[in-house]
C-alpha cells in the first residue's frame, strides 16, 4: 500500500539517492493515436520552490517533437536490481531561452544529482548555444518512490495533479 505525502521534501532524499544510483530513465511519450513510445534518457534534476524539476538535454527529433506537441504528458521511470524505483508523471516541454539552457548545461556538467550527468560538449561541441542542443523541462505532478527491501511506497502529487 502506498502512503501519500504532502510535501516533496518527504520523498526528496530517496528520490535523489535512487536516481543518483540508477542514472538512466525510461521516458514514455504518447503519439497522436494514443500509443506509447519508450526511450532511454539521462535527465538531471533539481528542486525549485519545493518541487522537483527535470531537465533533459536532447536532440529535437521529429518523433519526440511531434509526440510532445500532441500530448505533453510524459512518464519517467527508474529501476534498479535491488527493486528500488522512482516513477515520475509529468508535463514536458521544450525551452528556448538561453539562460535556462545554460542552467541545464551546468547541471549536466556538475551532476545533479551526483552520479547523473556528463560533459555535454561531447555531444554539442558548440556549447550551450550549439544549434543542435535542445532542452526539455520536465515538470512532475506525481512522484512515487518505491524502496525495494520492503516495498515501501510513498507518493507525492501536486495539488490537484495535472
């Protein structure tokens, strides 16, 4: 049975611990016909005003762009062989402003959380202004953290969900 929590801070520590340990997420988008598509990604995370915010450095592919234009709802899931898991239901959208793109760039460089990230210049040699460098903002409305050793599950949601 899952316990609902009022504040993201109630799950924040395990959220960052598990994501830092697991690193890669499966992200699901939905096409115009309602069919899901999964892909492996490496988002970075931070807390802004008491809520989690994810950033995904990505190539703006036609499929991903079409899916998000039609339906911005996404799900990210993390799983480890110890059965620790994080499930994130969110609304995602492209950001175009340079300061935000630079912020995401720096989060990747420093690792956020520690253990998650990389040197983005390996993919975008032109730095944060490289025309091929794009960023998705991931705004969770529901986060579930599952501890594998006893299957304790805690769920945080925004007021009213999305």
